[in-house]
């Protein structure tokens, strides 16, 4: 389990080590075809900032070698905002007095139909809060079965589950699981997740092992940028990805770097990452791992997404609603967070094509398999 592996690393020591990286460490990293974790730390360090153009060039090259000039599109579908957790940065926080909804299967079907009217999405991400009693595994299973006739690729972003539950869901068409660790800083994790199941750092951390053991085809990872030192957090994530690749080598992986957005919780980010730093991080990740699917969601602005299209991103969401029933049933409900890119899927498609890239509505797995 990764909870054993992570004990080899110390948060503060890694933070310090990244800060000490020099221009010559960056030069060494850029000269290699295959980078290790030391090179990765150099590439995300402040010392790499002047090298961003070279990094962009390499990132584009490796992305095109692996993925061609193609962007895979996906769309999230929130099916419940009921949640027993108290994540301080989230609008669905249990303490937030707001109307809670758990969509019925009929409503889920209407949402699927509304999404298909937006664009020919084949790649659906089903999102829930954490409410094992009222929206647990059986509910998620039924939701997958309901969505299955409409989409060829189904992923979920839900509470961490037991291995046998992941396996059970793969039997109902589940292809991928997205789960964000939010932060790898074990000491401070509880400040952001004070109550509920999510306050259990280790259970969440080892969720990826359980997905791998269950044979989930694709695992999506991420940290929430804005909580802790982002350079240290993404280094832990890179270590985690390396560990997972070694142990569950049949699985495909994606990464995402969501920056904290305004939400009904009103939690101000502790750390601000600017666009240039996010671009540096994406380039560094691509140079470190040529194969990983890098996803950029509608949290980011059209300006940023247009630029990153040709420089390392391989998947994008579009037209996203972050409230349950947002496409059809309850279009005015409270969002989990507000999106930055409000363009329609067709407008996003047009921008990607204008950059000389092709758009596919399937997931990469379905293209490569
Ligand atoms: S981040 Fe997820 S688990 Fe936490 S309060 Fe929001 S919906 Fe619930």
C-alpha cells in the first residue's frame, strides 16, 4: 500500500530540496529523454521558470509523439450534492445549508439525454458527494447502468470504495475512477477535512491501490492546488504515480491539477498558482511521464485552455455543469464550484480545431484499445 511507501519521504525535506534546485539541475533534466523524480523536482522548481519555452517545446513534442494532434473530450454529470463530509473548501460541505438532491434514475436518464443533445460525448464522468447511506455503491451501480446505453466510456468521481466494490462496478460498465488526494500533507490534511469519512487520510490515500487491485482500467489522480505548497504536493503525486505504474502496470493513468475556485464555502486559497506556473507544471509532468493523460477542466479560463491545447493537454471537459441535474432537471441549483470556461462544447471544439487539432468525443482508452 502507498501508505507504507510514503513513510520514506518527508514533506519538509522535499519542500526544501525543490527550493534548492539550480539552473544546472534543470539543464540536466532537459537533456534527458527519461526523467526521474529528481529531474521532475528541478522542472517544477523556481529555477526552471526561465526555461519555460524549452519545456513547452519538449512537452508538445512528447505529447504529439504519443497522442498525435488530438484532444479527447469528456463531460461531468453530478448526480447528487448530498455529502456527509466537511471539506472546508467545497460548496457541497455538509455544514452548508442548501437544498440537497439525489437524482432518480429517471432524472439521470434525462440528464444523459440532455448531454447528448449538447454534443456527441461518449465519455461521461459521474460525480457524487459522499453519502454511503443514501447514495452508496448500489445507487452508483444503478446510475452506471442507466448511463451505459448513452455513453461508451463511464468514469466515476465518488467516495473511495472497497476493492470489491470497485470490482462490482466494473461489472456494470465502469471504466475509470477519478479521485483527488487533495493534499499529501498528512499533518495538515485534517484541517481541510475535519469530519466525515474523508477525514481519514490513509483510507483515501490507499484508494488507488484498491482501484488497481480491482482491475479498474483507468485511474485519475490529482491534488487541489491552493491548499498546500503545490510543488511539494505534485512531487508526492508524481511519486505516487510512479508507485502505481510499478504495481498496476496494466492500468492507464490520468492527472489533473485543479486550482481552487470560488465556492459557496467561501474558502480563500492558501496558495495562489498563476497561469505560468500551471503551464510549467503541465510541461514538467509531460516531460516526466510521456504517457499520462493530462486533463484540463473548465475550472481554467478559455485563454489558458486554448494555449495548453497544443502544449501537453490530452483531455478536456466542456459545457460542464457542477450541480446535480444541471443539464436538464435543476438548471438553477447551487454549483459545487463556479467554472471559468463557460463556452459551449461546440465553441470549445471550434477553438481546438482552430489550433490544428482534431477532437474526439471518446476516451483515449477506447481509441487505443
Ligand atoms: S469535496 Fe466532495 S467530499 Fe468534500 S464536501 Fe465536497 S462533495 Fe463532499
